[in-house]
């Protein structure tokens, strides 16, 4: 009996060992996305570019598309990037969604209404403004300008989402398209809750058919649109206007109080407090934050950078998302660095350049040329740098997956970690003399943003660059095969 047990245990150990060996072999043959070697070559340059664009809203008055991130196992938390475009005098109708948003106004001016602590808070947003909309908070968005389109870039944090697609909208206003969430209740239920007739409920639930983004106060707007009249009123008169639309006038009896309270609270919240005093500040919601009004955290002759965290803009603390903006002069580069606390997403606002990312094993993960509108992402811990083309400035904006103060670790430059680590041990690690490692580390006197015209030539000179890059590689190999950084 004892021998049988021993043999059985031995067989189980052998099976487990075989399983682990196969797993390790597959792990060596697969990269972090789970791709085999055969598929790596063709997809290598796409790994860190967000290109899976999905249009979630499309009407004559505007659209919204989302770039969904599939970070796989190396993504510390998923964040999608959204782009909202709205024509002049248009409205993104009242809704709430199952994900939190951080809005950044790229061009134009916006008016956003948000429910905050049961009050309607309205804010006017201009170029450079950042504003947070929490998951589950009702809001509307409006382009009130006469002759300018509104362009908004937003982060979409699905950490609280239902998992129904990229995100799920619950439209408060609507008709046949979009459908209001109220339409799912029986007419008699709504009639009782609103204290109006079923015919009146049916009318307001079927009139809208122009889509989630509609024109207002314009010949293209749908006739008799309640939103047009509503948004042209002063804020303190909006609730009264809504009451006239649905004849929501009579006070409920004691027996109806419990049923109608939630509907009254919802509508009061969405459309403003009836008794708000004239001139009173609109709601308690935090103000927006304009990133262009902030003094750069770092600036030199080759560019500047700004990073916003929860200490700068308190609403970021609730989303756990940071914001940054970088401007590189023509031909300059953000020195190779690592983000030890967050994954980074970048959107090119203007100009063009290159993004280089390195795998943990010291091989190149991506060297991609990017232009205005492109979106890239860099996993936490992965070394990377951004290089501006010589044709002009390179500006990019983005989000990080941490609202804590970002402390990037620079690998090259006068403030790099190599400067801090300078010691006999570092020289021994590279297998060279202390004099040589000191000479290499001290050659660059600039920090963070570096001059690198030779590293970012115009597109037509790429063959010349390739030759120069081969020379640099030879120099690096002469210093030590373990060296994975770049220098001028």
C-alpha cells in the first residue's frame, strides 16, 4: 500500500514538472501579449499605438469616438481615450455613464452641467481647461458658440463600469433616439410619478429623434425641441420651464409623496434648484483647472513639461488619474526615462516626432513616427523617450494611471539616475573603467529635455540616420553589451 502511494505521488510530481516545463517553454516563445514569435514581427510597431477606434455616437450635430486600450497583463489599469466633436450650437443631451471622465478642451468653448451633491453645477470651459465628471453623475455638455467647433479629449476610466462595452450611457433626456431611461417604465407609473396624464408622458417620451448630440436654437434643430427652449433660459428659470413642459405643477398627496420624491429629486438635480437665488454661484462642484495657465514644472531652451496630480487639482484624487502636457522644440527629445508609478497615455496635439519604447530585456519594443491625432501608451516600468522632428515643435498631452505626484526616473542627462549611481560598482556593472563611465555620463550637461537634432532629422534623411545609428550602436557595444540607453 505504501509503495502505491509513493508511486502515485511520484507520478503527480512528474506530471506537474512536465506541465511547468511546457508552460515555461511557451512563456519563452510568447511575448507579454501572448503572441508567438511568428506574429511578433508584423505587430511589433502596433503594440503601443491605440488604433482600435470605435464611433459610439454619430449625428449631424457631432460625434464621439473612443480608442479602446487592450493592455493585457502589463496594463496596471485600463483607461480608454475618447474624442468628442460638437458643431456650433449643439448639445450632448443629459445622461450619466458607468465610467468616470476627465475632459480636456482642445479647441472651442463648452458649457457643462453636472449634478454635484444634489445641485446643478454649471461651468464654462475654455481651451486648456480640465474637468472631471464622476461615474454615475448626471451631466450635459453644450457648445454654445456660434461659429466654432468644440473638440474635447477625455480619459475614460472603466474601473466602476458594468462591463457592457467600452462604457454604458444612461440617457435621461431622449425619445425614440436616444431612448430615455424613463421610457422603460410603464406609462401609468410615469403618469403617477410625474402627476400628469399618460398622453403628456407619451408626448415627451417620443418627440426626440435626432440622436444623443442635437442642434439647439438653430434651423437644423428639431422643431419644438424642449432642449432649445430649456438652454436659452436663465438657470433659475429652467425648472419652471420643465414644469410647464410636463405640467408638473400639483403637489402630491401624502400617499403619493414617497413615490414622487425620487422623480422630483432627479429632475430638480438635473435641471437646477427651483429656489436658487439670482446671482448665486451655480452649484458646489469643483471648478475646472486650466493647464495652460500653470507655470511649467520644468523648462529649458529645448522645451517644457507640466504634470498635474491630486495636490494640484483635487478631483483627480477621486479618479486616480494624472494629467500632463509636454512641448518639445524642433529636434529636441525627452530624455530616456521610466515611470515607476503609472502607465502613460499620450495624444499628439501638434507637430510630429518619434516614440521609442524598450522591453524589459533591453530590446526595442517600438520606434514609431507619430503625428497630430495619434495616440500611444507606455506601460509602467518600460523605458521610453519622445523625439521631436526637426520640422517644428512637438506637443503632446496625456493621462497617467496614478494621481500621485509623478516622479519619472531619467536614465540619461545631468539629473539621471546614472549620475546618482556613479561609483566603482556602476563601472564594474558595465565592465569598463571608472574614467570611461564618468566621461560618458558627464558628456550630457542638459537634463530632462535634451538637444538632439541628429536624432530627429526630417523624414527624407532617414537613411543617413540609420548609418549614424549603426555607428552609435558600435560605440555602445564597445562600452558594454549590457548598456541599453541612448546618448548623443
